[in-house]
C-alpha cells in the first residue's frame, strides 16, 4: 500500500455539502506512511467544526476498513492534528501570505490569446459587485494588459517607505508593470530580474485590507509562475482555455504545474466558447440548420450557436483534472468592444447575459474557496 493507492481511495470521499472529492479540491497536502500507521496532512480552511469532524471520521473509517493500517493520524492546516489516539501537533508552515489579504487567486492559461486578462478583470469586478474588497494585480511583465483593459494611463505613487500605492479603478485597487514601464515599452529581462520584480509586486505594494486579490498571470509556466508558487500562499488557481486541442495541450501543462507545487486548481473556464447569432423570420415559420430544428419565439426571433473551433474542450480538461467546469464564455463583439474601450462588460452592461455568466463564475469561485 503506497501513497498513490491511498490517494485513489480518498477520491471516494466528498467534502461535506459538495459533490467534489477531497483530492481534486487539493485538500491532501501530504501522506506519510510508517509501518502500520499512515499520517495525513489536510488543507481545510473551513472553521465549521462539524464538517471537519465528519471528514475526519469518514477518512478514518475508509482507511481502517480498506487498508492494512491500524492507526490513522490526520493533521489539519489550522495547526492541530487529530489522530485516533487524540494527539495534537503543530502544522507545518507553507509559503507566506500578504498581510491584510484574505484570499489570493491566480488566473492562469497555458498559452496566450485565450482571453485570460478579460476573464480576470470581469471576475474581479463581479467579486466587487458582491460588496467585497478586491485587488487586481497584472503580473504579465512582458505584455501587461491591465492599462488597456481598464483604460488607465497613470503611474502609482510611492509612500514615505518607498512602497507602491496601488491605483484605484472601478472600485478596485489595481497594479500592473505597465503602470510603471509605460505600456508601449518592450521589456527584455532575464529570469532573476523577473523573479525580483514579481516579489516586489507581492510585498512592496500597499494593498491594505482586501477580501480577494486576483493575480493575472502571464501565459505558460515560466519564472513568474515559479516565483509565485514558491513565495506566495494562494487559495488556488483558475485555468482559462479555449476549445481547441492546441490550447488544451498547453493548459494541461499549466494545471499540472500547480498540482506539483500543491496549489489547488479551483476549476476551468472555457473562453471563446461558441458564437451566438440572433435572427428573425416570419411568425409561424420553421427553420432547420444542419438537420436540427431551431426554436423560434412567438415574434419570429431565434438564437443559434455556432462552434467556430470545436465543442467540449473545457469540459474534457476539467474532467481530466477532476475539477469543475466553472463556466463557458462565448465569443462576443460586446465583450471585445467593452474591453478595448477600457470599460469591461461587467461595467458597461452589468445586466447583460454575458455579465451574468461572469457573476455566476464568481459565486462558484467563492463556494470553492469556502469549503
């Protein structure tokens, strides 16, 4: 019986109140096997003692009945260990947090051009609309998007301790390398300088008290991602993809990187997920497209979906990772025009169907964080 066998068994256990298993939630931080004893280190942020006790009992019952181990020790991330002998020990320390910030979420993609920054900004604004204090940090040092997406052409000030004061935009605190360098200037930096600048954005920015800090990462798995996962304790990562196979192949690499450094993948968002076209015919008409009947409303209007790339790529990747597909955002001229104007869709058309999709994703992310 090895660690992989134990992980496979633990996939049978869902977190109380959810249909998702504790392994895909990223709750298993470590497994230590010592003869007839197995010790588990769990990453459970909930303060609900009833749920935690239920989880502990389910794990012990499962492992004692289906493995040869005679003693099961379970250590919670809050700093106490519960075992079937009642002992307690301190939890291990992980990467550091940022003072005053409750939750940190990374928005990641395996390749560029999938709309990651657009999703990051609209997700941040959706959290703001839930009366939460939100910060947005653009960590794409080589190609910062935030100045364009939010229509900002300012530089941040320094306080007396030479700490950066983030800019305020649309009710959020925001920071981007583009605010400092000028968004038109090309950036040519080697790895050590990139790592140093990344750390400065974590610790040398006066973020104050925030409920959520959203990190808009550059595409891929380079120096910034490595520095991020080594230095900063995050609640999890969201993976942005488009339906094409070439995007999914790169997404798999990025998602697997977060798994290796024990950062939970909270879910997948499929962007550019089909194109919806509106039309109108005479009342009482019938319409078929590729042999399929189209639903026509009483006034003769109809909406059809076209898959410009393919369909189901995000769902396939979410199933491979064992995480939820949090949402599918279609290709939309409204999103494109709003983003290019510096007034994202959540701000430009807050009651639109597209804004509703982002807001639903935001609520799902909060649910994932609060397990």
